[in-house]
């Protein structure tokens, strides 16, 4: 009776190894996509840093040109120009930090997605191993292999 019960439980599971293997391969491909996503975020960070470095350099050049254009340096003009320059630098720093924080959020999402896919792959591997064991029980000839 026990053997009959085990057979009825295991019978629907046999033959599903190919399906589970296909799911495992699909999960692996999804993880590769997440790795590409993560790499793209790293490139995006470099691009943001380079863009803001160029903006700072342009701001420095503009400030230098303004100073050189002045024939006489009035103290009020120098103070006002320095304040404006400081505000512009602060705005650039804040904008850069915001963009990098957005990229960090995307990286955390990618890491969480990859973690979930890794757990799914682990569960699918357990399922594939169990199905393979069941398939072997039903396909191994009585008396063992010769």
C-alpha cells in the first residue's frame, strides 16, 4: 500500500526535470541581465562624475574670465562674485549627490533582484535534484544497472 501511495505521489513529478531545467536556465539568463544592469549603473556613476567635473571646470573658467575682465577689483564686487561662485559650486555638488543617490537606489534594486533570483535558482535546483532522483528510481531496471 505504501509503495502504491508513493507511486501516485511521485508519478506526476517524474518527467518534469526538463521543465525545471529550463526554468533554471531562464533564471540564469535573468541574473546575467541583472549583472548588465549593475554594470550600466557603475558606468552611469562615472559619467555623472565626469559631467560634473566638466561643469566645475567651466564654472572656474567663467569666474576667472570675470575676474580678468575687471579693470579694477572693487571689494564689493569681489565679495559678491565669491558668494555667487560658492552658491554655484554648492548647487553643482548637491545636483551631483542627488544623481549619484538615484544611481545607488538602482544598484540596491539590482542587488535585491539578483538575490531573489539566486534564491529562486536554489529552490529550482532542489526541485530538479528531487525530480532527477525520482526519475532515476522509475527508470532504473530492477536488479540495478549492468
